[in-house]
C-alpha cells in the first residue's frame, strides 16, 4: 500500500496540468510582529535614469525577508541622498531602526555609478556604505547586494537576496501539448531564465555548494536519468542512466559527491556517487522498502532520507558510507521530503495529517515539531542558505505556485501569478 502511495505522488508531480510561463510575483500573506522598522528613501538620480528602481528592489527584499517593516513612502519626512542632507533629530520621530539613502548616476545609460549609506538613526552613525560601478544589466544584482549588506548590518546574519531559485515549470503549447522547463530566477522571482526545456518531465533540481552547477532528473530519453549542468557554459553531463529508477540527486557539502536513489539492484536504495570517477557506494540495504530523497547533513558525514521501512514514510539518518539507519521522526504517520538547515539544527519536511500535507520543522536536538503551513497541499521544502526561511511548493486555484515561510511560522509569502504553474523549488547557496 505504501508503495502505491509513493508511486501516486510521483505520478501526481508528473501529470499536473501546468500552464504558460510568467514571471513570479511575490505576495506577502502574513507579516511578522517582530519586524524591525526601517526607512528606505528613494535613491536620487543624476543623468540617465535606469530601468531598475534600485531602492524599490532593496525595500522589497527587506520586506519579504520577514525581518523588516519598511516605512511607507508617504511617511518619509524628507528625501535625503547623503549624510549632509539628513536631520537625524527629525528621523528619530519615526522610530526607525535604520535609514538607507543613496544615489545613482550615469552619463551614457550604459554604465552606472551606485552609492548607498545605511545609518543608525539614534546614533547618527553610518553602519555600512559602498560605491559600485556596473553596467545597466548589473543593476538588479547590485540592488540585491545592497539589501544583503543592510540585512547583515542590522541582524548580524548573512542576507540571501543575491541568491537564486531553481524550479520546474510546465508550459502549454499552442497545440495543447506541454513542454517542461527547468528555470532559475533571482531570489525575488524576477528575471527568470530557462536552463533546459524538454517534452518530458524534469524533476528534483539541486544546487552544487558553489552555485555553479545544477543536478536534476530528466525523462527526455524515455526514462529517468540524472544530469548535472554548468550554469555558465550550459554543458551537461549524464551521471546516472541505469535501468529502472535514477532519481533525487543531492550534492555533498564539498561538491564532490551526489547522493541519489537508484533501483539498479532491484529495489530503490540510497547510493553515493563520486562525481569525478562515477564510483558508487551503496548506503542502504532495505530489501523491501523504498529509500529515497536523501540529503546531506552539514558535516558531510551523514545522510537524512525518507523510507517506508517501518510501514509508513518516515525520515531516517544514516552514515554516508553506509551502516545502521536511525529513525528521527516519530510525530505523525507521514513525514517525507527532508531538508536540513545550514546549521544542522532543523529538519524541514512534509508532514501528513488527516489526508493533507503541510510543511513542518523539527528541532533535531529536542525532537519538537512545529507545523508551519495551513493549506494542506504543500511539498518540496528547501531552506534558504541563512536558514531563516523555507521555500516550498503548494497549490492555489488548481495551479502550482511557490511559497515561503519563516522557520518560526510567523511570516508567510507566495510567489505566483495567473498563467504560471511551478513545482520542485530549490534555493541556491549564497553567491561568493
């Protein structure tokens, strides 16, 4: 029976009637009461005005982190662009924790100079500031970099706005047929780019630790195969094309190995492949059970995976070299699709309850489980590289969308729009 459930979920992913592609749009559906107030003043412009509104991108980044509550523009008492124009006494009346100002200039519309300064309003001191010179095509990335620096200056944690999202879309052609697309976008869902298109299903994207490669499963040759692909060159390599199942690739923290599920021995088991040599190490030996969805612990020495060896899907931990598997989830009859926070403290998972499926986190030290979502149609959790948010797939109006929730469940957002249907999200590591 449990095998039928696993197969049913597999077919569900492959057969959902997805629609045409569109850019992801973020909608914040639940704010955090603990968000810090911050004033982001619209940047000043000199010369050519760029298409990218840098201060608006920064403001949106900070708001969607769940950690900040940018003041509405109508509440800003003035429009300073550098320290000499700031009257800190007036700004203290707004009770803002920080004040961000900046300027953008260009003499040709091709190259832009961008500068910003973040101030502690109460101390009247600069916390961080920088100047950039970038081509017009680099303005969005600079905006995300500024947001990252503001985030880190005020929280002490790394920002993740310069990271990327990978996801799978299914696009409807004019003749009614479908094509699948593996896409990446900025962390705010903007600037989507297609990495691969196929008439057959694409599943399970997974980022390398350096963010330069993606692994994924493609059915383009009539069966499930595991590929890796270079982001810069587009070069693809087939790593696993054995008979039967090749699925669920996951990069080791050092980028040298991939954990994967193979049924080359007759039963779905966890294997680890050395990418350079393609040598395989079999990790699990469960004969009748389905072992799948392995992900690495941050120490690179252990794997966490889903198995129905106890009768129903639960999550287990095993040495990456093989050995005795230890069950780590006990609350509820269904726990699957694990992901581990970058600090190794939390396990994110799909938690089944009364026939519905939610995103939950488990504290790996105490074992305490916290259910974070409410819709009951959720899957594929993926931690942000700073561990504060969890990206996941869900459903709205019969279409797949992406959403995110804070680890404490206090902040929610959706990434979607009419005309787009997406699944299988993966959050990239922080760019170097």
